[in-house]
C-alpha cells in the first residue's frame, strides 16, 4: 500500500508517490527539522520548500502529515509569498504536546 499522498484521479500523481515512498519519511523529517529550527518565527510552505530545495508538491504533503500528527500547527501569523499573497506560518509543537 502506498503511504505517500497522491491524487486518486491522476496516474502521474500515483506514479510520483510510488517513486518517493522509500524516502518520504526522510522528507518529512527534513520539513520538521526546518520548521523546528525556525522557532517562533516559523515558516510558510513556500519558505520551507525553497530552503530545503524541495518541489512544493513534495514539501507540502509532508507538512500536512506533520499537522495531522500534531507536530506542526498554524501559528496564527501570516507572511506574504513571493506572489504577494498571505500564507500561513507554521511552527512546531513542543514534543511533550505532540501526539496528545
């Protein structure tokens, strides 16, 4: 069973998910590490993807999984993207609070 997210209607999305299934946990760890290191300043998805040199379509699902696992939360802050739109700033949750 594929553990990486993909769009059910897209054979290319499924193929991409299958191609990274063995390294997805590494990407997730990298995303978490970057957000943790950003501290209270946090990171937008765009900032995280750019810093890690990841395609946004690889970075974002990893961050979504971290939110589902309650390891990353919306800080309430917003920052402008390169395109000038507001984006959520994500921050990590202290380990003792995650997985409650």
